[in-house]
């Protein structure tokens, strides 16, 4: 039993050595079956190159996307700050305070409507607007 195992181990070692010798010699490169497979090997090589190039392109796109996200967050923060300032300046108390620094104060009287009667004429007690181009 042990003799069979040792014989099998020896043949396995010899096969491995023979395989290594075959690979190192390069004789398999000139064999006919390999020549038939050359177009397929070239196609697989081309696909691998495409795959690597696509991965580089994806990495570049993801890097640019990260930069854009960072810029977007900065602009969003700036927008929030500017909106807060705008709301603060729209407050009437703030406006009155700023105007009082210039010597202005809010009016006590309500606004009145100003009519321009020069553009209207009465025809049969009806107001008709004159054409401004005439």
C-alpha cells in the first residue's frame, strides 16, 4: 500500500517538473492548438484592457463627484446664511432702525392714490384713456 502511494507521489512530482519545464521552454507557444486560439486570446486581452480603462474612468468620475458634492455643501451653507441675512433685513424694526440713522422716519399718514387725469377724457360721461403715443 505504501509502495503505491510513494509511486503515485513520485509520478506527481515528475509531472509537475515536466509541466514546469514545458512552461519554461516556451514550446507550447509554437504549438498548433495555441495558434488556433490566438484570436480568442487577443479578444480576451482587449476586453481586459477595456475593463481596466473603464475602472480608471469610474474612479475619476467618482473623484469629481466627491468634489462637486463638497462644493454643493459649501454653496448650500452660503445660501442658508444669505437667506437668514435677507430675512433679518426684511424685518420692519430693522428697516426703521436703519432709516432712523439717516434721519428718516415712517409716515404717520396712510398713502394716497395719485391720479393722472391728463391721459383721460370724458365722452358721454365715460372716462376713456387717451393713447399715450399720440
